[in-house]
C-alpha cells in the first residue's frame, strides 16, 4: 500500500500546475474528497481509522484554500 501525500506536498504540487490544470485538479478534489471523508467516517465494518479522517480533513482544507487562492489570483 502506498503512503498518502502530505497536505503541504499536495498544495505545492497543485501550485506548480498550469492554471487550467490547477482548476481541474482543485474542482476534482472538492468533489471527491468530501465523499471519501463521509464514507470513511461512516464505516461500521471495524476498519474505521480516525487518523484517516483527520488526514482527509486536512486534504479538504488544502483544496479549499487552493480554490480561494485560485479565485483571488484569477479574479474569477
């Protein structure tokens, strides 16, 4: 199993993308991560892990911050 990307590395990699790719990546993250967070926090099969929920919360915050920065930078 691969190791999850840290929020700081995620933010840096998003910022290094071209503007259109940034938008695509941020929009995708804002669609997918909340669903993953809800699914993980609602697990009842005995594999619930609060560390995963905490990490996904931080990743969602990164995507929200990146979206805000993108809108400010591009006056959208």
